[in-house]
């Protein structure tokens, strides 16, 4: 399982590598929000998930994979800009973000809350793929992970800036603590580790840093 913001980066490379390396493994890739994936994992409906770090739970075993930077996004740009924006300046804008309960929303809000700054969410859009289009349409700014933005078709038309002091979230491999993973799941987890490392080192996961 993966949320859409990670599926956009890792989904196709993982399936391609599996077909090449482990052609006998049948893969079911489930895309959903972090809390839904956690529930499915605890109930045994999925073997493991790659997602933003969930809330601590004794039923879930967590392995840090990488940290990923969230970038400030506004329209009328030309891709990645080097000059950062301060959290104070960013807090004066209106935002398009996922609804409360989404892991991406929680990560973004946590960074502003830690600085005692407001985050004005004007539109809640859980379809992450729509958010860059909403930004382009002038509905508000957004805070989105670099790997996802790198894959978005609108990347060249957006102004994408880092935030001063960095705005990151942790990406983890999570699985049920109550059962041992199958040999197929162990092989897939190992492949996720290998691919993530190669993508970060190769510049194919913008803002990613290995854990």
C-alpha cells in the first residue's frame, strides 16, 4: 500500500523492477490515505505499506526509509527555484491541501504549529493529483512533496521553493507487528529499500534524503 503522493514516485519503478526481478510474485498495489492503509495492514489485507510516518501504534512495526522535503508551490513559475520562502511569509497565504486526517496535511500543519504560525486552508482536496491544477488555477498555494512534484505534468509551470529551515516528513516502511512477513513480502520490502536508495542518489526523488 502507498498514498498517492508516494505511488506517483515509486509505483511504476517498483512494478517494473518486480516484473524483472521477481516475475513469479503477484503484486497488488493499493493506493489510499495513511490511516486507511494502517487499518488494512493491521487487519492483514495488505502485507506492508510505504507511507509518511503514522501515529505510534504497538500493532505496527516501523522502519525509517527516507525523509522527504515539502516544497512551497504557487503558480506562474518555471519549476524549482533556489531562493527559499520563510514560514512567516508562507503563513500569510491561502492554501489548497488535503483534508484533516491526511498524513500530508498533518505534516504541513505540524511545521507551522511548531512555529506558532497559522495555516489558512481555503480548499480541502484529498485527490492529491488535483492540487497542482488547483494551484495553477489560482485557488491558493500548496505544500507538496518534492518527489510527487517532480512527476507532475505542471512542474515547469509552477514556482516551487523550499521553506527556510526545511519542511520535511519521514517516509517509512510499515508492517503488522503481529505476524511474520511472507517470503514474497520480504523480497518486495528489500526491493523498495533498493529502489528508494537508487532514486534518491540519482536525483529522481527531489528533496529525498536517505534515513
